[in-house]
DNA sequence: ACCTGAACACCGTTCAAGT
DNA sequence: ACCTGAACACCGTTCAAGT
C-alpha cells in the first residue's frame, strides 16, 4: 500500500499553501507525492473533484456559539491557507462545502440571514486575501502607496471592516425580527 | 491595419459568452479573430490583463439613482454574460474594476456601507450564476431534485433573495445612521 | 490496490522574421 | 503597426501494462 486519498489531499493542500493556486497542477501534486501524474487518477476522478475535496478540508470544523463567531471562524479558515478563499469559492462551496455551516447558521438567524452572512463573509475573505497578497508583492493600489502601512496594520484594518460589515447585517436582521415579532427557532 | 485592442476584447467576450470561462484560452481567442495566437501579444501583455479588460467592459456603465438600483444594475451586468461574476471577481475587480461603482455607492451609504453592499452583491451574483448553470446541466443539488422548478422560477427566487439581502443590509445601515445621527453626505 | 510509461490533445508566452 | 511560424516548457487525462 502506497498512498491513500487523504495523502493526496494533504499533499495538494501543501502545494497550495506554499506555491499558490496558480501552481496547483496535477503534475505538481504528483511530484509532491513522488509519483507519476497518472497515479493520482486512482484516488480522484479529476482535478475539479480534488479541488472540491481540498475546499471541504479547509472549511471542516468551522463552528461557534453565535453568528459572529461562526462567521469569524469561517473567515479565519479561509484565510489560514494561501488562496483558500478562491479555492472554496470556486469549488462552489456556496452550496456544498459550506452547507454544513449554512444550516448551522440558519438555525440561529434564519435561511435568508445565513445566506446573507455567508455571502458577505466569502466575498470579504476573498477581497482580504487579494489585498494582502497585493501588499506583499508590492503592487499597492496607489491609494495606500504613500501611507507606510504595515501588513499587520492592513490585516487588522480589514478584520475590523469585516466585523463592522457583520454588525451591519445583524442589525438589519434584528429589524426584520422586530417586524414579524418571531425568533428564528420558533418558526416551525 | 488589421485588429485593434478593442477587437480583441470584443472577440474574447464573445468566446466567454458562447463557450464559458473554461474555454477562454489565448489560442481560442486567436481563432475567433482568425489570427495566430502570438498576434494577441501585440495588443495585450498577457492573458491576465486581457481578462481584467474584459471585466472592466462587463461592469462599464453600471449606475443608478439609489443604492438598491445600483446594486441591481451591477448584479444584472455580472449575470448578463456567461461566467461574468467569476471573471469580474477573479480580476480582483473588488478594488479596481468596480471601484468606480464603489465610490459612487460610497457617496450614498458611506465607505463601509458601500463595501458591504458590493461584497454581498458579488457573492450573490457568483452563487446565482453557479446555481443557474448547475440547473441547466441537470446537476441538481438534491434538495430541488424532485421539485419541478423551472429555470425562470429559480432565477426569480434568487433575485428575490438578493433583494431581501440588500434590504437587510440597508436596514442595518439605517440603524447605524440613527446611532450617530448623521447623513453620509454631511460627514466632512 | 496502487503505480509506471507513453501517448494525445491541448496550454501561455517568446522571438525572429515578414509586410 | 500588425502579423506569421516555429519553438519552449508546460497542461489534464487516458490507457495498457506492471507488482
């Protein structure tokens, strides 16, 4: 027995984290496992499926006691690995990978609220990752060119911005609850 | 004089709309223009730049009189072409391509409000496009497998969901305005 | 069950050369 | 200025064959 399916996923996540999504080819995964490219197809039907499995792994175990901490945990998971937000978004985790998180959130803030929070969280994480990467390269977007902003300061700013966005959405959801006077957990 | 840069962009958008993002190769663009692949590099430095120009074109002219209509117009623009949401999102239009729309929105609901609305709109459009595509193929996500949902009904449902999400965010923004008692246009 | 080796039909990009 | 032709270093995927 040589490699298992999980070995492939772990190796692929290693390539993703150290080299980025653009270097995530089946052939690169193969050299990471010291194996021929064709060997991967014994564990996975195609590249798309492998990317979806990677997305599932990235998002696995995300949870929390309240909507804010769930969204923060999800964002942290997406940011914990290079190009994580892109991978999870592209793998259409909107419906599949994160759907465990979605039903979890839905129990707290309802279907519509869960969807709104999730879509915002994904978009904000994707934007955050893009901006942090651009900052590292030195491809600054002119508005922050002169300002000597450290990476840490930028990251902190984007995280604060995220929290404010979540607060806005939750405030909006609260007004809806006032409108119909029900708690989500009471509906059916 | 044979082809101009705009010819290349138009041809590329044609390939995108009729074949989808996965068939958007420089070589396909070249056959669409009846030209050798290398000829494209006279008009554009690389594929990434061409995709960014396509994204700018997709989002060009988006505007409106109030936040709701701006967001709707943006979503419609993203949905008006196959894989449009993916192309614009990947081209990091979060900061560049849509930034005209962002400053426009910021004048109405403030920086944080604009960002929240935009990130939600992008995410929702991307999700909508993914689901509509899956529905066309017949790759139904099991929950709507039995339900005989027409594509039009699904699209209408997703649009209604979008409107509700926007309403939630705007309601949240309204509570913030009440809190500090200022209108955005009065700040500074 | 897991892998190799070879092959097929593709990629993006460069560069000398043509008009 | 705009394009061709040829080349380079890659892709994802298939399939017979090995152990």
